[in-house]
């Protein structure tokens, strides 16, 4: 069975893809900006999902999420 992904693994993969897909790295590709934006949106959605999972596992994190 594959090991579960850690947040560090996800961030590392995101940063690698972000460098590859950045519009400045692909000036001749008209779709580069759209792909780069979709990657950023997916990473933000995933970050929100990870936060919800943490809150469901450890309810005391809710206090920290609200800012005390």
C-alpha cells in the first residue's frame, strides 16, 4: 500500500509544478497562464481540505483556527 502523503510532500510537488508551469517559463504557450492559475486554485482548495481534516481529527485545532 502506498504511504499517505505528508503536507511537505504535497508542497514540494506543488512548487515543482509551479516552476514548470509558470507563464514566464513558457512565454510561447498561450495556455500557460490558465494552467498556472488552475494549479494555484487546486493547491488552495487542497489546503482548505487538509485544514478541515485536521479540525475533524483534533477539535482543539478549531480554537487555533478561530484565532483564540
